[in-house]
C-alpha cells in the first residue's frame, strides 16, 4: 500500500505517546508502525489468497496514511514553513509511480499472454484508471452495473485503495492549508484549526458512510466519500496523540488487544456485514490501539514483535507486495483454470509475490532513487516518475488503437450482409454451409461494451428510479409495441427495432436492470429492491398513458443448472392488469444460457467447442405449457428450437458472436433476430 514510509515523512516527530519511550521530541522513527504495515499487508495477501475475503489490512493502511501525512503537514505548518505543495506532490510522484508502473506493465504483458481477447479492452481501461488514480470510481460504476456483474476480476482492481489515497494526497494539503489560513485570521493555533477541519471531515464522511453502506454497499465500498473518514481518523490521532498519557501496563494491554483484534478481523467479521460502514472501526480501532501502545520496552509487549528487525525490514516491502500479490494470484488462477488456489498453490503465489516485491523494492524503487540523486531537484523527481509511468500509458494507448483498427476491419466486412447473416442461418440450413471465412463479429474484445452502448440511453440501471425510455417510430403508427422487463428483455431491442421500422410501427422501451415485468415485490441481495418498486410505479403510469397494442416481455426466467426455468410470481397478475387495460402481451421464452462466457471461449478457441446443451438453462418443456390462469390477451413465443438447433446452443451463429456474456445477446445478433421475430410476432398476434 502507499502509506508513506515512516522515515520518509518524519512520521514520529512531534507525535509521541507521552509516558512512553517515544515521548522525547527527538524521536523520529517508530519501528512498530513499520511492523504494523508488515502485519497489515501480510493479512491482505493471506486473506485474498486463501480465504477470498477482506482482512481489514486496507483499512489500516488508510488510517496510517492519514496519521503520517496529517502529522507531517501540520508540523511543517507549525514551524512556519506552510504547506510546500509542489515538493509534497513531486516527492509522492517519485516514490509511488515507478513501482506501480512496473506492475501495470507486467499486467499488460501477462494479459497478452494469458487472458482472452475479450478481456483486453477492460484491462487497458483499468491501466488508465489505475495510473490516473480514479480506479475506485471506475470500479464503483461497474459495481452498480448489473450488466457488468459477470466481468472477471481485474488484476488491477486492488488499485482502488491507492486511488483513494491519491485523491487524499491531492485534497488534504489544500484542506490543511485553508485551515491554517483561517487560524491566522481568527487567532487560533494551527493545530486547533487542523483538528476542527479534520474532525468535521470525519463526522461528515462517517455519517455518509453509514448511510450509503446501508443503502448501496456495492457503491460504498469504492466511494472515496465513504472512506475518507478512515484517513481523517488517522489524522485526528496524529494531532491529539501527544496529549494522551497512558501507563505502561495499559499500553502493553492495548498493544496485544490491537494486534490480536487486527489478525482476527477477517476471520470473525461475517461476510453479511457490508464495508466500510461501522464495521471498518474494527481494523482502524485495532491499529489505533497499537499506535497508542507505542514502544513500551516490555519484553512481553506486542511491540517487541512489531519492532523485530526482520518484520520491520519486511514492512519496507509492504507497498510492493501489495501491488504484486493480487495480479499474481489472478494470473495463477487463469493459467491453472482454478477458482481458488490450493494450499500449496497459495504458497507459490505468495512466494512469487514476495520475490517480485523484493526485486521491485531494490531495483525499481532503488533505481528511481539513484536516478533522482544524480541531479537532485523537483524537476528530476517528477521526470523520474514520468519516466516509468508514461511508457506504460503509451503502450496501453497503442494497444487500444490496435483493437480499434481490428474493430474497423470487422465493420468494413460487416457492410456485406453475406459475411455476417447471424440468426438468418437458423431459417436456412444451407446458408450455414456457405458461410465465408471471416473474423467473428463483433470483436470479442469489445462485444460487451458495444452492446451496452447501444442500450445505454434506453435502459434504466440499478440505481435509477425514474422511467428511462427510447421511442422509435411515428406516434401515429398503426401498431405500438412496448418492450418491458429486465436486461433479458432489452437485449431483444435491436431485433424488435428492425421489425417495427420495416413495418412502420412504433417501439417504446421501458426496461430496467434486474426488474421484471411483474406485480410481485422484487428482491435483490436479500432485501426489497426499492429502486425497482419505485420504477415500476412510473412504468405502469407510462403504460396507462401510452396504451400500446402490445407489450413484449419474457414469459419465463432461465437459470443455470441444476436450478430450473420457471415462471416468476407476479407475472400472471401483471399480464391480467394488461388485459384490463386492453393491452396484449407478447411473452417470449427466456434466453438459453451458456455454461461459459461467450467472448472468452471464442477468443481462446474461436468457435470450436463453444456450445452448451439447451438443458443447462432451460427446462425440457416450457413452464408456460399447461400453465393455469393465463389471461386471453397473452401470446406466447418460443424461439428455443431455432436458437438451439438439435438442443445445442452455440456462442457463434452465422459468423456473429451471439452473446456478450453467457445469457445476453450482442447488439448485432439481436439485429439479425428480426428474421425470427417478425414471423413469430405476426403468427402470435394475427396482425
């Protein structure tokens, strides 16, 4: 992690625990903090590798960052030097950029070697998000995007905490400088003004964190606003620790309680509790106890372990180890095709990470220091940081340009309809034999992004509560169809749009992530999906106003085996409501599911072997067959036999990539489905 080195920022100067061996103003080094960093990064790595859970180690790093940076900046202000913004930021660039850049370069190389083409664009985006310190927001938007939930874990997603610290490094000096300016105007001491400012941030952020963690835990985990209280808590400790006097015996107890609590945090905190919220007080509180304990000089105190020279030495590698352990773990799992490492495999991951961390510390960070020392200046330090980071950004940009070139090649080939007939081959057995040999379209590298881009303005995300809609065709059209339901409804949009445009009809979309066209209360992650319930009220109001000739929606919900396809509660009731409004229901059977991610399989094996038995996602007989209580206005459509000929569902149909994950159609294949949809709709409705 990027918690500053305790010696690099004068971590202990002026921040002793009175009554301890640290109470002398001359003391400038706190070895127990370096030991605490070593423990924290070890817990992060161990829990990630073997348990797949959070450990609290990241929270410790956030607290230490606030503790060290706040103390350093305020002491400089108290000496009358003010905040040296340029020197502060340039020093961080030289210290943080080289190691991070080398890890990002390693991830790019490993991605090219071991990850499928379908992951390349996402990894490149992660490189830019990590290098420019907005990875937490990049992940936050992905975390609340249901259609992105099937994305594989990124080898750079652990940079989210570094991004929060980077944002802290930009804002915190400004905040403290403003506090110092106000102090000089109203006659306060710098420290009093700083405490007031930092305490205000803590209260506001902690209150917000409790609220957002309860209402939207996926977003809260990466939200800097919900995390900054942890850094502010460290800052408050730095500004007040000199006033705290504790007896030695109590500090011995504090040290052991804090260390044990930190080690047990990942084991005892149940996964059902959402981070950060109040539960992050556990690891941060544990770290505070260790800091308050200081170095006691007792042979039985925890600081005896934390100041053990090998552990202190290991603490110097904590940043590099944190950077390496996650990508090493993910690429190990990719290469070995495992979901989790074995006990021995985990040791391989940890050992590899340690070796890479050691080399990074000695060669990369040490090399950067030596380069900067050749001509000591701020410009030199800035240039050294840029020397490592800029080539990585250039390489990532060049790679993205190559992907864009391949995309344009496919688009040029797609201008000939004969190259990519898609679902049309399902109507003519002979056309499949005559297919030209061309690359699959859309490119697996960006099939998901392009498909989501097509529906972005027409489909409501998880957090939206107001109707999001697109309206295609003339308002006075002979027929109007409303596309309603969840993501498994909206992926029919392009095909329906082709049909309605050809017929001169009107198409209106009223769809939302994970929000079925149902009268039943929608649940998500064990709680009422309130955004869906609010949204459905608006949806029904719109349908009453629109009065379409028919709504097009799903009739069933497919599930991965061994679970079975079913008709959800509330569907029949909603269809009955449509009948009362004089609106027909065109209910299409849900999409067959694949037992793999289509772009990944096609990237690795082209289209050879990228098939799944239809029974993996759908029942042998449609659940609507013989269903009781179906209103007279409902017309069922089932395209399963065409989509999965002879019971086999393929990832590539008519040279088109059919799915952008394992259950959602790509935009281009959806367009081609118009060949199946038009006759099916006409037959079902009699229009």
